[in-house]
C-alpha cells in the first residue's frame, strides 16, 4: 500500500468526525451551487431546491458511496459496533455480568476441549524418534488391532520396511509380595519390544530377545518406575529380587525410565514380561500363541529410515495377501492399515475425533448463546 | 439537452484527471466542466463524482485542500499531483489505443 493511501486511510479512521464533517460541507456546497445555478436560470428558490434534489440524487447515498471509497468501512463499522456494545453494557450491568460469565465459560470449555484434543490426536509417545513408529491395525476384527501370533511372526520375518516389528498384549496381572496380592496392568511383549522403542532401563535392564527364545524358560519381569517407587518403596536393590506375578515366580531384572508408560495413552502398565511367559500369565487361554486363528496380539513397528507409512502399508498388504493364500481359513481377508501409535490403532483415534468434534460443537453453542445475548440487549428500563 | 451517455467503468477517473490537469477545481466545478466540454453528453451525479474524487485522492493522484470559491464560500479544491499527472498520461494513452482499436473493428465489420 503506497504511503499516500495509508495516510489517507489513517485519517479516515482516526479523524473520522472531521472527515465526515468535510464530506457534509462538500456535498452541501455542491447542492447550493446547483440551486444557485437553477435560480440564475429563472427558477424560484423553492422550485430550484426541489429540482436540485431530483437531479442530484440522494445525498445520503452519495455519502455511503464515499465512505466505501475510503476503503476503511470495515474498521469504522467495527469501531461503531464496539462503542455501541460498550454503551449497552454500561447501561445494564447485570446483563454485562451475564455476558462476561457466559463468554468466560465458553472460552474455558473450548480451551479444555482443545487441550484434550491435543492429547488424543497429536501427542507422541515419549520415546526416541516417535515419528518412525506405527501401529499396524487389522480391521477384520474391530475395534481392536488384533493379529494372531503366528501371523505376526510372518509379518515380522517377511517384511523389509520395518527395522523392528514387535507384538504385545496387555493383561490384568496380580503381584504377590509378602502375603498381599495387588492387581495391576501388565504387558506381555515380544523380546524386541524395548529395542524397537529404543527404550533403556533406569535400573537393571529391559526385556531382550533372548528372554523370548524358549517358552517358559525366562521368568523375568521389568517394572515401571512408578511401580518401583509405590509398590517396592524405591528399593535400591530391586534388580534380582523375586516376585510372584499371577501365581508364578519371576525375577525382576529392571526398572523403566520415569517417563515411559508403555505404548498406549490409556493404560499405565506396571509390569512387562516376555511373550514366552504367556502360558503362565494366561493359563486359561493356554496355547493361543501357536493358534493362527487366535487374534490376540497388537503389532507396532519402527519404520526403516526413508520408508513412509503408505509404503509400509502396501508392503504389509502384500504379505497379508500371501498369508491369505497360504492359510485361507485363518488369515484370509485381512484389512491392514498403519496409524500413529498410542491410540489402539486408528479405531479409537477416529472415535476420539468424533467425540472431540461433538465437544467443540457444544462449546461452540455456549459461545453462540453468549453472542445471542449481545444481539438482544434488554430494553432499557 | 441532448442524449445522455452512461460512462463506461473507469472512464470517469480519466475524465476527472484530465479536467483537473488544467487547474485546481472543486467538485461542483468538475461536474460543470465535464458537462460543458462534453457538450452535455455526460452528466455526472454527485453519487458517482464524489466517491471517484475520494478514491483518486486515496490513491494519491489528486490532492485536496480547502479554499474559497468565486462566490466567497468555503470549498474543497482538488489538484493533480505528480503521480496523478503520470497516471493521466498512462490512462489517456491506453484509452486512445482502446478506442482506436474498437473503432477500427467496428468500421471493418
């Protein structure tokens, strides 16, 4: 915008009354000149005034068009509205207080909704390079992203898009120490789970692939930092201690870092044991690990450098098609997709998006109610 | 009074600039001058004249100042600026080119 234009508009805004007065003067001068001319041609003043009004057209309309030409109409009118609103508010304090409270509530509700939305939709797992992590979802079994363990093993061994592909499952467990039994949530995870996440232990070690090599051979457990503090009194000699988990003796080999909370935003697991111990953790479902029809595990992987999610998805679909041909009864018709981790696949994410949309609509309505109040101020008493 | 013409979009600006190129005038005088030199073909109402004047002023092509009219009244006079003179040259050239081309096409058909 050239300087002249800027100066002109500034004057139109900040010296609005002077500009309006000048416009009045200018148009009145124009009308008077026209009347004078008509009178010189022999008309009476009355006739000349009437004729001038007819030929000139409405002065008000001309003024409106001039205001448009100033290019500041929006600002001027907003300013007028603001002043009107302030006058109205001062005239009725009760209404003003109501409006302020409604707006405050509406704004507050919006803030809460958006921060919730932020957590649900945009948060990342607090591990190394979280953008490389994807959760693999099988939509054949909604709403959970479930695979059978044998299928997982084939995806893990046949793909060339993941630097690691891990399987896990969470399960309620009991922890027995000195006679008392406590309920807690635990993860049963494949041996490469912590490697895939790039997570190191705060004390001792995390689970490693060798723990998962032979069924039942390595009854070792990793506990969360919170579990170590609350349930074990931050025992400095925790590594090597024995504990009974779901009725089976384990050795505690490590404590996770304080910020690590597993791989789901909704759970706070306290114990991790290797997949090789699953028959001890879930005796009732004994043998599911070898059953291609038992879709019990969730699958998460770290993409190789340079691989994008869509590329991983198509590679996985290729393997799923192979498996469908090899085991049509159990593995046929898998519908695979990948999504950012932490939300139990895409299923909860989309449900959460819908909930968030609903909440935003509701808070929006609260704000609308406030605005409706502004539009209909009470008539002055 | 002969037949009145509707001014095509944009030509009023050009005519105002041309009128003011001779001497500073107030709005009413601009409309009188336009009627005279067009031999009453154009009649410019205040509803188009003043918005155009204000638009030209905003663009910095004309400059307004308050003065005293012949009949001793306060009146707002408009004068062409240096930028306005340049603009007038450019618009006049464009207009000549356009009208020549249109005329050529019409005569040809």
